[in-house]
C-alpha cells in the first residue's frame, strides 16, 4: 500500500532519540533549546517556541495575540479545522473569507469586506505548502491595525519573495506531524518577532508558570516558589521529540528537493490532459510542497479515488470546507464561498513523501489517467 504521506526516518534520527533516552533529560531540557535554535535557521532568524502539536501552536498563537470573547478572526475555509477550533476556544467568532481559485489560499481582495469593528486578526493558511499572498495581507493588517497570523503547518522551509515563511506575519505556526515537511512524531512551533508576544506564547504552553523571582507578586516564599499570573496548558515538546526534530532539520533541504521532484513529475505527466488541473506555483514563491493537490472532474473524483485504492494507492481530500462542518454550518452557506467549494469538490491529494520511487509515481499517474472518462 502506498500511503498519501509518510515520515522519513534514518539511523541518525534514531541515534538522536536514543541519546536523549540515555541522558538525564527527557523533557524541557537542552534538546528543546537546541531544536528551537535550529528552527530559527528556517524562520529567517525569528525566535520560536516549540510545542506538542500544530494545534497547540495555533492555540498558543491566538492566546499570545490576545484573542478573546467578542473578537472576530478572519480565516479561509479550506484548511484543517484546528485553524478555527483553537480561536473559538479562546472565545473568538470565526469569519470565513473565500480562497483564490488557483492556489486555495485566502484571497486578499476579499478580506477587507470581512473586517468589522470587532476584527482582531487575519489568518492566512499556506495551503499545500504554497505561501499565501503575504505582502498583500500584511498591508491590510497594517492598515486596519490587525494581527496577522500565518498558519504554516504545511509550509516549513517555504519562501515568499526570498524570505522564509515565519519572518513576515506577526505570528507563524508550524506542525511536525509525521506527514509534514519534518516530523517530531507530534509537535509544532510558534515563530514571533515580538518578544512580549513570544513570551506570552511560551508561558501559555508551560501552564503559565513564572520562575523569575523579579516578576513574583508574592515575596514571602522560599526558593522553590513559582507563580501563575495567567492560566496556561501543558503544551511542552519533550526532549525526545525535539532531538528527532533537530536531526530531521539536517535533511530539510533534501526533503524539499525530493518533494519538488515529485511535484514536477506529477505536473509533467498531467500537463497535456485538459480534464485535470495541476497545482499553481506562483513565481513569487518557493514552496515546500506538503501536498500535491490535483483537481479532477468533480463527478469523477470518487471513482478515481476508489480506483487508486483498488491499486493499493491511498489518496486524500484536503479539505472539506470548514464552514460546512456541522459546528459552523448554521452560520454560512455555499454561495458565500464559491471558490472554496469548487476547489474542494475537485481536489484529490496524491501521495507526496520523499521515499516515493519513480515506478510508484508512474503507477499513480497511470491509474489516475486511466480512471478518467
């Protein structure tokens, strides 16, 4: 069976984890500090906080941004529901904004119509690893004094106008799930240029604990004392997983090159078939492809999916528009988001991971083409 996504683990990764298991630190130790330092090479030098998942990273980001009850957060609907759920848990109302028909990313031309006096933040999701139109969104946020949050769960290592994703938005979040660009098993991170906002994210991810005596409000306790001024949660990334992450980062450029080769192979195989729409790649970006989002005729997607499955090939669909989820479906309808709906109805994510062989890729493309009417 060919999965649609899969981690790449080598002996160096295994050794890195074993070394931590033999050490005195299993969590919140030197491997975490090293991983956070290593990650800065791929955020344009912007400091990061590592956490236990991409969802945790989003929750920390919204908390650090001060999102709370009564605030509105503008997001695209073509994303995993964690983008919205974590904002809702902070008390926000989600305002959906349609996506571009070519990239699946939030359409900057539609954002300002969604802004009200209650809008606090705009979220861009770098769908499939292709960065959103970050300068345009940055300008809108500056104009309206909004916080710009980038959900880059798909896009670690991607560049926008020669700048690493993570260096443009106010807050950027990443995911290190096994199918992502690198993996820590489970894990995520927040990149943020504002030191106060970054500190707020870090403390939230460490249960709100303060150990700096200069910040204590209670001065009568002994050297064991620690305080909580704002409640947080345990979103710590263990040293075991951080060590895996640092090891994986050593191969990040190799992973990107391999995924680019797969992207180019698929696109070349499908380019002359008018029934298929291959992913857009704008000349302003250098994507790190997390997905290969092929678009096929909507009325044939299920049959193509089943044909692939019958050939022991797993495809996926990314994503069922979040506004259609029952938890949101009473607040929006299809006519408001024609591009997101159309994109979803045609989208089929083909296998995309570094260990795919040329023969497997050829097999995948042949099954797709032969399944088309």
